[in-house]
C-alpha cells in the first residue's frame, strides 16, 4: 500500500461538464420562486425557470439559486 492518492480522486472534472452525480442534483432542484422544474442549459451554464422567466447561473459547478443573482429572460 502506498500513500499516493488514487488517480481518479485527483483528476479534475471541467467545471462545465456535469457528472452523473451533478445531473441528479440538478434534476432535484426547483425554482425558488415557483417551485417549478428547471431546465439545464449546459452552453450558458444556467438553470432556466420558464415559469418565472429567470435564468439562475451555475458558477464553479454551484447553482446560484438566488433571485437577486438570476437573469430575467423572455
């Protein structure tokens, strides 16, 4: 046995790539305004609430679910 960490534990995942665990977490989130289901926009790194007409940013892999940080959409 060595004290060297497992290579899989040290491999960084790009912040714009959603892992299966991340996808399950994103699917569990709902809009904080309407409680409606959110749509994940991987290109813009946002969670979209069509019901509230808001786009919540994902920064460094963390969804920012604050209305004050959301972008209004049409």
